[in-house]
């Protein structure tokens, strides 16, 4: 027929015949009762597809020539279009089809089982008829109905569930919709339906969920609900500004919690507990971020900025962290593995990084390190050096140079003592007391000024020998004895043949040696004979006469306080179950407010040359710079040690102008020039 120019007649006949056939088919589908509607529609669709393939094969020549030449719709596509127009979009079938599909999905959402295979076939039919058919006839109304369903359901859930349960239900619904798409909907529908669930179940209730009393974000953080927090993170990540809201609430909670921690008067009484609490909180929130928040860097930044904020609210944080380190390096690390030591030091360094006044930490750390080294109380030199290396990596060589010099002094002192003892053994001196000396470099150690004290002549003789030996091996040096920092071991005989070895301070030794020549002495006599400063003398006498179990002296009259008319008597009846008795010096009272101010003042004085050096370095390279930029550059350079105040920087600039390192510009007073 095509060859004889009857192609148009053949094509028109095909359209007419197929249309009539499909109309009859539509009537048959329309009359189908109840639940068999989809089955019948699916059966006719399969039949139509089979017929269509056969017709296409029979009319293949017409399809290739006539259809192409006259730009007609190809046979297979024509068959689909006619099915669409006369069956799927038949007035009675179109609405019934949509209602049935949505009804099946609603039943499935409510937990009923449906024929997913049948659903998949019908949905695929709509997709085969073209994207517009699937979208207009099904997807658009499907999304609208879903929005209404989830809006109503979320309102019901929010009224009866706590935050954790609500999030579980939201997550379940989201997964159900994703699974539904994978089973029988177009894959492109996934992003659209999940957006509907996210909007109705998460976005609409975000603020309420986060702030829920006893179950919201703050409660989850407080009670370590890792699973709920992870669920909140994953769900809120899907919407904007979900994670920003979580971060803001977490920041407010952290800062509030931290502020309470660092200002709690009870905690301030125990520096070790104070630092332990900080480390526990840091570890807790690190675990939350790692476990629940997928190690999200933005949450790590929130944690760091919050810790930096509240740690610096307490001016004593640097001192407390140093005391914590001191306690650990004195005794707490005995028997601990090297890995655990490194882990603890890393945690301490984390807190150290948050400090804005690192130079105050350095001051206290130097004092505590000095005491550990001089009293040989450090449990691990490796741990000490490891921490100094970490501080050096963090803050540079200048920060740790004096600390390293302290270790060098200890090693040099050991070598010096070996040489001195070798010299003594080669000479005829053998009955003198044994002496151990640490030679400390002035400026490297946080020593108090040396105070003169009248040493017993037996000790003075050996000290003079050491001084002569030391100065003969080192030129251009001067030795000053720091008797306030030394210790001594004394053998003492008491009544009834009791003999003990007393470990005492150098000052206590000076006092006790006086009782070799006298059984009792007045306070004034002791003060005159020893020349120990009164404050130190009273503390040492308290330790010798007023501490139960350590009272090698007796005081008359007996009282806690030392008065100038007190009399001290050698206690013949002293006894102890230990041969070696350590008599600690009664601790000096804690820093009072004026002393704290003095400590702060010393730190401020130490900062002045550092600020000036930074200003000169900057101006040397820039030559001309305005005031605001100098302040900004100096702060940037010094923030690894402390945060200089703009007022102090201004004063140091004025000082440098007075000493003619800088000058002001003649026209612009805020502009400075470097003077070579």
C-alpha cells in the first residue's frame, strides 16, 4: 500500500482502528469493580504493549518510509499516545487511577501491605507515556498529599513525643519514603519527596525540637545521648539552617556550663579538681563531636572557641593548669605507660592552647619545675622533657629556653659534684659532712633573693672548700648560697637510746645544730645565732616544735604561734616508729590579694620589653605605619604568649618615641616613622 501511494490511507486506518479498540478497552476498565481496577488496567496495558510490538513489526516499512517522509508520529509512539489519551486520561479512569495509587501509598504509610509489583508496573506505565504524564498525573498530586499527611502527623508527634522519639519517627518516615522510591517510583522523585518530609517534619519544628525541655539538645549534651545527637545531626544537616541552629545552642550551653565551672567557689579551692573537670568536659565533647557529629570541623571550632572563652574568665587558670601538671609529674605518673603519659600531656597542652596569658603559665610552671628538680621529686625526666618539647613546638624556642637551661644546670651540677667528690677523696679530708650542691644560673631559675644565714662551722668548712674548687674550675663567676632552698639529713640521738635520721630544711638544720651545745634556747638567742629572717625562722620553729609526731623540740609556753619570748627545749623523749623522719616546713600562707597584685605586676613588667621588641621589629621592616596597624601587628606577633592590651601598646610606643626609636609624622599624629 505504501509503494502504491496509499500510505496515508494505511496510517489513517491504523489510527482509527486503534482508537476504536482502545475506547472499547477503556469502557471495560471503567466497569471493573473495587480492588481489581489496577489489575485490570495492568493486564490491558501488557496486552496493548504486546499488540503494539506486533503492529510495529508488521508496519515496519511504513514506519521507515512514509512516517519519516511525511513527519508522522512513529507507530509505537502513536500507540502510546493513543493509550494515554483514550485510556489513562479518560475522564473516568484518570481520577480513579490517581485516587487508587494515592490510597495504596496511604495504606502503606499506615503499615498495611500492598502489591508493590503492581504499583511498580502502573507507575512505569505512566513513566513510559512520557515525563509530563508521570509528573502531572501522579507526582505533583502525590507530593501535595504527602505534604498534608506529614504536616498533620508531625503536629501529632510533636505534641506527644519527646525530642529523641520524634527524631526517630522523622528518620523512619524519611527512610520509608526513600525505600518507596527505590521500589516503585521514579528515582528523580526521591529528592522531591525527601524535601517534603524534611520541610514538614524537621524545618517546621526545628526550634521547638532543639529547645524542648528535658529532652532537647541541651539535655542530650548533658546526658551523653550519642545516638539521639547523631540522629539530630544527620536530620538537621539536610535542612537550612539546621546545623547553624545546633551550633548556636551548643555554643550557648558550653559557655554557660564553662562559666559556672570556672567561677564555682568550691572548685576554685581545689586546683587539681578544677583542671580534671576541664579535661573531663573537653574529653566528653570531643567524643560527642567524633561519635555523633561526624567529626565536623565547624563543631570542633565551636568547642575550641567556647573553651577559650570560659577558661580565660578565671585569671588563675594558668596557675591551676601548672599545679595539675606539677601533681602529675611528681607522683601521679608512677607506673603509667609511656602512651598514657603522652596522652595526658597532649590533653594538658590542649588546655594550654586556650590560655591567652601563656606567660603567666610559664611563670608558675617554672616555679613548680624548679621545686621538682631541686627536690628530685620528678617521677620521669622523659615526661618532663616531652612536655617542654611540646611547649617549644607550640610557642617557640624563647618560651622554653630558660626551662631547658634548668635541666642543663642539673646535669652540669652532677658533673661538678663528681669532680668535687673525687678531689675530696684524693685529699686527706674524710670526716667532713657529705655535700651535694646544685649550681643554678642566675636568670634561668625563679629563685628568691639569697638571704644570709649563719651556717654551722662543720657545714661552713665544706661549703668553703666547694666554693674554692668551683671558682678554680670556672673563671669570672660568683657563687651566692641560697640557704632558703636547701635540705639536710641529720643523725640525732634522743633519750633511751633512740636514734633517728631527720630530713630537714637547711634553716631547720641550723636551728637543731645549736642544741648540740645547749638543752634550751630562747627565740631571741636562736634568731641571733642563726641570722635567719624572722618570717622563715618562725615557720621552721613551728615545724620543729608544734607538729604532732615531728616535735623534736618542745616550746614553752606551748601554743601554735611563735612569740619572741618563747623558750625552746630539746625533746629527749621524742620517738617515732620510723628511723627516717621527714620534717616538712609549715607552708607559707597562700598569696593574699596584695601578693597576687604584685605577681601580676611582675608579669606586666616582664611584658613591656617584649611589646617594645615587637614594635621595633615591625617598624624596622615597615619603616612607616599607622597606629591601628601597629596595634594589630603587635597583637598578632605576641598572641602565642599573651594578649597585649591596646592601652599598654600605646604606652610602649610613647616610651619608644621618648627614647628616639620612633617619631610621629609631622602632619598625621597617628602615623609613626622608624628612626634608624
